[in-house]
């Protein structure tokens, strides 16, 4: 598919990396729906920003992707508002608070697993039932799902599950012409990063000692959407985090 003119739902497309990805898609001519759990001033600002970026159509859909009915509702609403759906980008993420493993509560564990692994799975299943042959699904995974990090056990485990689901779903849906890929960012330079100091410490340990540019993640997402021969792959865009860990 070509991103220009494609109809794309970005789950978690209002804040942080999801926000940057949605803006990148809009700037390259995609009609974009973004999801949020509840309408806020930030959500309204993102709608205005996506329109200013050049998206031919912009939609805000509300719901909780961590619940199967909520995930399906987001996909159904986006499809109806955009007049169809060509791609899903799943960028929702759970809590990202550094803790030693023994300090993680069941509630925090479930929040990571529900939003990241379960949310991606049920959103992808709902999208699969509505995407045409040639449609694509991209999960925003994480390099922490590929290497251990002592203070993010729940997040890393959920991201590892998401990375495996990319491969499982790609294999299952290849006969239907629906591709599934992942993009695994390293530490990213985000304006609204709530844990900037920790992000900078992580970046200091990678090969290039700098943060990943959000535009690099956007380019990787577009590569996954537009490259018809690519499915089941998880592309690390991490400035060398994995080779120096």
C-alpha cells in the first residue's frame, strides 16, 4: 500500500510516541484516526495538529484498547468514520515506571499485559476482520522486549509477548493478504517524556550515545506499511542499543 491516501488507525495516537507517529503519517498524506481513552484538551490539540500536518481526514475515537470490546469498538468506529480501514498501528503502552521486579504489584503487572499484549492482540484481530487484502498491521514494540532491563520487568515481558504475537499473527494471516510487523524503538527523544532523566541514562549506554529521533520511528512504520514483501519482522530502531547491551 501507499501511505498517501491510506486510512490508518493509530491506537494510542494522542500522546508520546503514538502522537509523533500519527503526525508523521498525516504529513505523508494518510487519513488518520487516533484513539484515546477519554477526550481531553490534548486529544483535541492532536486532532488540530494532524489536520495542520496535511491529513485529508482526521478522526478521534474513544475507548479502552485493554479490553476486547473496547479494542473492537475503536476499530469499528475508525472504519466507519474513515469510510474503511487500510492499516492499524498499535502504539498504546502501559505504565512505564521503573521498579525492581519484587516491587511490581499485580495491578501494575496486569496494566502492562492488558494494554500492551492483550490490547494489541484484540485490536489486531478486529482490524484483520476489516482490512482488505494488502492491509497491514504494525505494532510499536520496544527494544526492552528483546533484552533484559532489571527495572522494567512487566513492561519488558509484555513487549516480548507483543513481539511474538507479531510473528504468530503474520503467519496466521498471510493467506488473507494481511501483513503484520513490529517496530522496536530504543530511547526516543520525545517532547512529552515524563521520565526524561531515565531516557537519557539509557541513551548513554547505546552505541551512538544519543536518543532516537521520532522521525526515524515514523519512517520505519511507513516502511512496514509500504513494503509488500515484509511480514513477521520486528525492526529495531535503537541507535545500537541491542549491539551494546
